[in-house]
C-alpha cells in the first residue's frame, strides 16, 4: 500500500507557503544590517507611483548615489554598475516623500493638552510651557518630532518655530539635519527684537547655517490680527529686504476676522491722521467692513455657500441644473462675509518673494484673485482646522480658481499627530461634506491630493528642482509602502486604484521604509538610527521639566555662560526672561581690542517697537508702544584683559540684572512686569546683549 496516497497534503502546502514567505523576507536586510550600510542603493523592480503623471510605473529600478536619484529605468535596462545595497523592490510601491507645508515641531511638547477649545483659548494652554525648555531640551524635542514625521513618510517640512533665545532656530535646523528631515524653518520676526541692523545680521547668520546644510529659512511676521500694524510691516520688510518667502497663519477662524477689525479700528483712531493717504484708504475700507456673524457657524455656512456657488459655476447652463430659489438662498448666505487683510498684505509687499498662506479658511473671492496673481501657495491643514473647530477651508474654490493647495499637519498639539496620510484622507472627505451632491473639481481626486502632498508642497518650499518627484537628479526622498498590505486590498491593475488606496486606506504601518537624501531613515517601520522608546520617554520628561519651570514658585531656567573673546566676532544674545529665570554670565576680553557692551532690558517684547527699522517708524507711527513700555539700556567700555559679568537672581515681577566689570557693579537694570490674570503665563521681560569691537 502506497502511503503517499493517504498523505494529507494541506500541512505541506502551508509549510511551503511559510517557507516562501520567509524566503521573501530574507531578501530584505535586517534593521541591524541596514544600520551598517552607507553608499549607493538600487531599489530593484519596484512599482513607482507617479502623482504628476497620474500613473504607476511597474518594474522599475531606482539607482541612488551620493544622496541623489541617478536613474529610474525599467528593471535590468538601466545602469549596470553594482550598488552597495540592493533592495528587492517587488515588495514595495515607491512614492515621493511627503512635503508637510505646515507644522510646529516644538508642539510635540503639548500634544493633547487642550483638545476641546478653539484657537484663541487653546493658545495659552499649549504655549505656556514652551518658553521654559533648556537649549538641550528644545533640541531633543524637535528631534523627536522630526523622527515622528519620518515614521509617517514625511521627508520635508516647513516648520514654524518659536524663539525664546538666540539658539532656538539653529537648534531646530540641527535637529532636522541630525534626523535627515529636509525643508525650511520659519524665522519668527517678532520674537527677535533686535535693532533692525542687528536683526538682519542675525537672520543672515542663521540662514547661512541653514543653507550650508541644505535647509532654508522663511520669515514669519505673525498673524496680522494678533500684532500692531507697525510690527506687521516691520516683519514684511525683513522678508522683502532679504528676498525670502513668508509663511504665515492667515484667517484661521472667524475670531481672527473680528480681532483684525478691532486692530484696524483702534489703529485708525489713534494714528489715522498721521498716515499716508494710500495706507489710510486701505485701512478705512477694512474698518467699514461689516462684523462677521456673532455665531461662528453662520460664517462657516456662508463660506460653504461660496464653495458650492463656485462649484456650480457662473454659466447659466450649469446653473440651470439647479433650482433658482435655492441659488438665490445660497447667494444671500454667501454675502455674510467678514473683513480680510489680503489686499492690505499685497499693498505692503508681503507677496513679492513667495508666500505660503497657512490655513486660509476665510478668504473672500477677491482674495483668491490676489493669490492667483502672485502665485501664492495655500497650506491646508484639514485635521487642525477640524480639531480647533476653525472651519473648512474653501480649497475646492482655490483649486477651481487655479490656486495651488498643499497639505500640512500643523503641530502635534492641534491634531494630535504628524500624519500626512490622515491629512490627505480628511482633505478629500471634508470638501465632500460641504459639496454633497455637487461634483468636486478634478484636483480633489486621489491623484490631485497626492500632488498636493508631494510636488505642490515642494513648489511651495521653492525646492521643486530638488524634491517632490522620483526623477533622476532629484534628492532621493522616497517612501516605500508594503505591496500586498492588508489595508490596500483588493488591488486592480488600474493605477487609479492604487492612488485611491494610498489616499483612503493606507496607514502608517504600511510604510516600510523612508529614505531622505538617499539614506535609509526608517526600515521595517522602525527608526534606523534612534531608539523610539527612549525618544518617547524623553518627550514626557521634557514636558514635565518645562511645565514645572513654568510655575513661578519653582526654579526656572538658568543662563550660565563663561566665554572669552579673542577676535572681532560680535556676541549677540536675546532672551525671554521670566521672574524665576536666573543668569550668571561671565565674558573675558582676551582680544587686543577695546570692546563695547550694549544691554537693553524691556518689559515684554512690545518694547521691540524701539528697534523698528526707520522705514517702519516713518510709515506707521506707534508712539504708545514707547510710552507704555519700560526700557532700560546701558552701554559700557570693555577694555582688553577685563571681565564682564551679568547676573540675575530668581525673584518676583521685579526683573533686575546686575552688569559688572571686573567685579565692580557698573549698572543695575530693572523693569517691573505687569500683571494680567489671563496672560500672566506669557508676561516676560526681554533682554538683548551685544558685545562688539568699539567703533
Ligand atoms: Zn500653525
């Protein structure tokens, strides 16, 4: 009797299947092996998803050398030269890395702190601990956020940072370099209140460091409704003087419109008579705009009515498909628009060097025309706008008008994550909720959304020659999705099917590998050069430390520095000083030149008005800024061989700095901070110290 006849073949088939699966896995190096690999890479026989061509190129070899894509060609037909690593590409779909055009990396500090409030109530809670991180903590926190972004397939960002002292912008850039995350950091003009010329020097110094490392700087002037008009203009001037683009929060919610109206009316009342005719006319027109409805949802309904009217179109043929009375109802609703500042920003020159318009949830039809004229890029953050109950940005209208839309996650405190897959999904869903039975434009299909998340983001960054597509000559910023993943089934041969699955179904666990600049940063869903658990624990520790220091009764930050000056390089320091902050700074002049020490101490950054450029001062007066602020200045000669010290003890609202030369007190600088129950957490002094060769 032949025993094989009665042999049950099922276990054998299963065994073969598992062997086959494990053999496949063997083609892929382990995480440890990947760690030791440097040099050239070939991703062989991979399906390349091409959002620009709206197609999937199957069986391609991507060859990467020196961080750059050398070739993309049908498998076996390209460059024959052997590479240091060959990845079996048949297991993957390759997509250009995501470009996240708006985030606040530092907000990993405040994730989930305030999930149920609108922007204006949310800000104090989220920002409260932000100014109390040490330099090292700020760096580590930004690093954690960079790695989190990479784990989600994000390879470049436009980060909108905060600044509490002179090292912060460099620390964000350093964290991006260390992790391999590309992109740009936004230099918040208002946070760096230095004399105009010194600020410009400081900006150029930081930008040079960024550019040397393939990152860049943008300027942020702060949202117009939150700052005095001269401050806004001074920020715009920094961008126009340096020729760099601006990235700023624009009309994020209805309250921004109300606040803008109050800002303009107040400024006109105080300074209207001293303004140039052109500026005055602009502001008067804004001041005459009706207030937005008192209930935000009505303004949102009005906004939605405009989206639907835009989609229905202006031709009578299209309109005839709909009931006349319904159209009239929409038109009446659409008229409930609030004030805007877009024409004023154009008037001030804000759009001259490129502008990434963050959020932009409440723009008027006229604003859209201005954006078209200046090639402005919209940054859309659907999750953040939903989270903070801000509204649904009318991106269907923007896309229809030809204004490019890019995607951001916003910070991890208004989201609460840094996940472009989730943002893409919500982007399409929210517009459908508004439009219902009215068809959306093509740009909102899955290919359009993938373009927004890749090449359009690259253009907003002004880096479309470097990133945004998988093409020879571009930086190798690539995400490898697992082919055959559970989520992305069933899959047909139609390329649209794969695009739809990436946008609507893929999860971050489907991201197997992430490369930036040709280096593998994520492999098998894990960070290649960092321990995720350690990073996670550190974020919680940093949050505990910063929160503890933000309580006035507790020990605050320490500014301890000991330095010698040996050459002509100037030392520039600017710091946010809370009452419990202590300082012990010692600088010895070992150069052969007499130096000059200049110190400016002021209560709150508003005193920065002192430092506005002469152009700002002459165009937009703001006398109150000076009379209401306490500003103490001192300067002293600092001869060769002597030692300068600056000291502050922990204390109450009286902020006192002692400046000494060779242990002789030269001057005591004092300001008293105001009290404001609501904003107490943000009330701080600013100190600015410059040591340079005496002129
Ligand atoms: Zn933001």
